C-alpha cells in the first residue's frame, strides 16, 4: 500500500471508530432518555407515583420533571466522561497510524523504527475497563482544545442546557394545547430527543476529528522525516464547499500557528496529510480535477445550480467560494467577486 493509501486507510478507520462510538455509546444513551421521557409523561396512575405536594404540581404540568432531570444528568455525564474517553482513545489510535505511515514511507536514513499499520480486528471499545487511567495527551487536547469557541466539556454542558430548555418549552406548549400523554411523548420525541441525539452525534464526530488531527499534527511535526502537511479531503456528494476549497494540490502548509487545521465545520471529515521528504509528489485528491470529471448535473448537485453555472463559465474558482474566515460566500457576493475580478 502506498503512502496515500495508508493515510486514506487510517482516515477510514477513524470514521469507522467514530461510528462505533455513536452506535455503542451515544445512541443507547438517547434511547434511555426517550424511554424515561415516555415513562415520565404517563398519567400519574400509570407511574405509581402519588400526586402529593410538589410532585402533584409537576405531574399536573404533564411530565415528571424530577425523573427527566435525573436521566438528563446521567446522559450528559456519560457524554462528558465515557464518550470523551472513547474519543481520546480513537485519536490516539489514529495518531499511531499516521506515525506508522510516515515511518513506512520515510527515507532509510530517517527511519527510527520498522512498523506498519496492522488491521485492528478487535472492536476498539472492547479495550475499556473501569480502572483508573492516566491522563493521556489526547485527553489533554480534548479537555483544553476548543472548536467553535468552546471545549468538548462546555459543548456537552450547552447540549444539556438546550435539552432541558427544549423539554420545558415543549411541555408548556403541550399543556396549552391540552394534548394527551401520547401526543406529549411524540412531541418530546420529535422536538427534544431526536435533535439532542443528532447534536450529540455531531459533537462526537467533530471532536473525534479535532483531537485526532491535533494529535496527528503533533506527531508529524516531531518526526524529522516530515516537511509540512497538506489536507486529505473526502470528495463526494456530501463534501462541504469549505473542504472542497482546501482540496487543492498546490496547497502546502508548514507546522506553524495560524495555518488551517481541521475540523472546519461540524461533521467534518478532512484530515491532515503529512508531507514526507522524498515523497513530496504524493498528493491527496485535487478538487478541481475531481469536479471537472463530473457531469453538469453532478456539479449542480455539489455546488448548487447557480454556483456551478458560474464555475463552468469561468466566473468563479473553487478557491473563491469562501472568504478568509471559512465562510461560504452567497451568490450576491460571488457575483460581486467575479465582476470586480474581471473574469469572463
């Protein structure tokens, strides 16, 4: 397997393990949340609770708030703790594979160890135990590094606060509408549990990539065989315009503060591509070549019909789709750019 193949293999394993965390850790938590919401929104006679005092006041609102608060505390504590441990473990695994890929392709004079990238057949989460673990570098990054202005712990707290707020709002709306318990349960499922689950999934994927790229970059920077890095972007119908912009053969970055490091948005799939001395010509896929190989209909789906038409007419380039802050330019801004640049 060539160097590009090794890094693609590592990226695919990273996504596989992210999905494992979601399937085995995140989704069961929200299945529990939905079960408890269902029980808490039953009429008092079905729950076994006696409607007395403050309990009666809560039940008259249509839901047992104490029960919901208890399960919310559990769900978000697990997201912060056990799911956070899983994210750190996945990041460590990815960094080891990046290091192994570099060593596999490095010139003999720079190789320090002989290693490869073995397939891991045992599920990664099987290695967990309840015993105390030392704080790893990946855990330090998870605890201290931020994405979109907040750390993982803070995003978990924000998620909990939003879920509590949404539960209160939907319960009040249900009460005003004089809905039945079954209607309340459906309302909470649609407007509370499912959105909270999707946010938790996105948070897991995003911080798994955030920590993995940070740790892999530290690993690559410390290796004398590397000169810098490019970005390995997954190019398909789900690729964001921001990441399409970064998938360019000519883009090369030194390990310096301020240079781009994924993730660039929630659910980002872009990973770093360390450039190894002697193998500078090995490059990740280029978005211009990829897009030009697509039909007009496919380009319309990827860029949007109007952007795609401007691209085909040569009025805009893929690099001009976003600004310096990684914000996608709207159509009016793109028309202004193409007019001011004189491209026709």
